C-alpha cells in the first residue's frame, strides 16, 4: 500500500478553545489511537490534501515531534457550510495486527456486454477490507472484459487469501444490464427502502407504547 509522510506537533490543550485557535491558524486537530496511549496532535491543513482529497488509501507515516508512528485514517469531519477540514482520527497500525480499511475498486477493460449495447452498473466502488498492513492492496482490480449483458461480478468472485472482505459473498460489485432492467432494479430498491421505513416506524410505535424499565443504578 502507498505511504504518505506527515510531520506534526503535539497539542498543548484539547478543549474547544484550543481547537478553534488551531483552526484559525490553518491547522487541523487530530487524534491517534490504537497504541499504548492516545496522542493528540495537529498539522497544517495543506499537509492533509494528498490524504483527504483523493480516492487512494495510504498508510500514513506520522512524525510527531520526533516520535514516529504508522497509521491509517479512520474518520474525518468537515464544516457543514464551508467544507473546511475540521478534525481527523488516525488508527495506529502494527505489522502483525490486522486492520480494517476501505479499499477502492478499479475496473479493467471494456465489458463485452457494454459493447453489445448494455449499460454498466457499478454497485461497490469501495470495499471494506481487513488484513495485516503488508497485505493491504492499493486497490482491488477487476477484469470485466468477459462480462455479458445480464451478468454480474459478486464479492465471492474476487475474494483473495491475503485479505478479507467484510461483505457477503452474494453482494454485487458490478454488472451489465439493459436500460429496462436497471429501471426495474431501481424501482425495487426504492420500494424496499419504503417498506423498511414503514417497518421501522411500526417498531418505533411499539417501543414508545411499551412500559419503560427503570434505569439501573
């Protein structure tokens, strides 16, 4: 997997006032967890551009005032109005310990079904993957040249011994359909979503009407 080096500094405080002051200076507050201790640090927002604004996934080599860590980005927060980067969470990784990351999917070739008039549908552009860091790929490449109209590639078709996909075998990654089939599929998905919302509403009504249990002291 690709690596990206970032130099950072330890935070003196972790409150809202400190975070606001850092952001006003163009810095981004961060937290590193997963190791012996949690580390609060910061770096300038420009240092994170190649990490955040890209579909690629990186192992980040953090240098925090001389202390070095290897980590992967786990979460990030943007301002809801300005889209300014507000916060980053990193998970420290170790060579002998599995880690879970989201890996992008790259499609290779031009499917025969598309050449014959079919339409590509790309259901899973990223797949949640678990492995030791040394076995994590930069991306999952799928050769789709032989996919015909009406065919799909499933998670079970692309599994690898080096890493584990946290998705069921029958989950569709991509396929080729005719336009009418895609419309029917989309309508069915919308219907399933509406039924799910109705079911959740019914469950909520039962829960609200049920007698509440006293909280444990």
